[in-house]
């Protein structure tokens, strides 16, 4: 989880690479707000792998767009970065995710505001195939979108947000999620 940029030139080059890739993705995200959010979500899920190797830049958008291997923070930051470029309101959310056995881990995901003015949760990390035990390795749409535009009644069963994003005790108030999933 180290940044590998050691000079102003390297930073500028990294920014240019990220923007080039992101601008290409955004240029292909067309249609309704739903269509754009789905396209960006799908690009991330289909092109990025979860980093089990602790690679450099595995928790930022450079790792997402250039290396294509990140942890949850990289997935969530990439979704926010792309939706910001599309002028779709999106926030990063930090907290804990719970597996089926009740084990917890620090986790990051997003809340996205849709055209109905309500906020919905999106977790591109958990929609990534690495977390799916589907038959013959085929990712079904129901699994690919298990954490896509979900309301609190569904999403909060295994995600709990924590407003202390900086570790300083200053709590960030997240937007209130719709109770129901997006329709």
C-alpha cells in the first residue's frame, strides 16, 4: 500500500494516465443516470481484480485504472471519481462489512444519488467475481448486482457505515439511504 511516485514528473504522468483512462470510460457512459452508473460499475467489476498481494497503489485510483488491482478503497474511489466526472452525486463510505459467518472487516463502498433524489448503496468490490462462488465460474447478473443501488433494508444487513473516516474522531454524516432498493 505504498505510492510509487517520487517526483513531480512521475505524479503528473500518473495523473495524465488516470485521466486518459477515466475520460475514455466516461465517454462511453451514455443514456440515463441509471445507465451511466451501471456502465461505470460494470467497467470496474469487469476490469479490476481484488489485490490479494498488497501491491503498490492498491488503495487508490491509479491502482484501479492503471494496475487494475486494488482493495475495496480503490474500487470505491474509482466509482466516485468516474461518477464525479459524470456529475452524478456520489460519496465514499467507510465502515465494516460482515460475511455470512458474522466475521467483520474494514471496508469501503459508495452511496449514489439517483434521479429520484434518493441515495442508494453500491459496493463494486463485493460485486466483483472474486467474491462469487457461482457454478462453473460464471458470474450471473443477480450476483454481479447483489450490491448495486441497494436501499438500507437490503444493504445494511452486512454493511455498517462509520463516519470516522480520518481516525481523528471527527464524524462525517453520510446521506440517508433509501429504505428500498432502486427500481
